[in-house]
C-alpha cells in the first residue's frame, strides 16, 4: 500500500468522497453530518491522503485538518468497499498519527457517529488510544456524534 497526498482531482477519489457524503447523509440527520465537501478538503489547513495498491487502485482516504498550531482533527476517513476489513483504515490512521507527531501537534481529535453503524470506526480509534471527549472546535453536543481525542 502506498499513501500519497492527493490534490482531489482524480475521478476515483472524487467518487469515493461523494460516496462518503451520501453515506453520512443516509446515516445521520443533516445537522449531524460533519463530513467535508471537496472545496473544504482543498482548504490550505487540510492535508488529504489516498491509499493506493500496487495497481494504483484507490483503497481508502483520510485527511488531517489543523485547528490550532497544536491541535488537529481527523477528517474523511473512508475505505473503498473492495478493501474493507483488510487493514486500510488502520494503516491510514497510523500514517495520520505519524504525521501529527511530525507536525508537533499535542492533540488529535475526531468526530464520528454514535450509532451502531459507526461501531467499527469507534473501536478502531479506541485501539489506537483515542478516548471519548467533549465537543471540540465548533462542535456542540449531539446525540448522533461521538467525539474522541488523543494527546500526543
């Protein structure tokens, strides 16, 4: 697996992100969907990575959004359907954590769903040391959201 910074112009990446937005909208009420669209992911405070296999097929993606000089947020973690349960998300998360360390962030946070359909994601984050926390940045308490953080 090769993880590279992407400029969000490849068709397969755009399709995966559109699938991500549709999926999030189907699982949560509109006010509880916090996934970034393409323009938001192209912001200078966001770094977006794609994981690709040896045939250059898109396996998954993830992003890191700087909130402050010492705090960042994980965004747009998604594994392509053909690569589910093959370690893609864990490898991407390891990559994001390594990058956060290199950038000297003191804290890395995320928001994910609180429903059963997000259980695998929550368990993955817990496995890497994330714990539940209060809403951060501009988030507010929401029964459909689980907020998690790790101090680096």
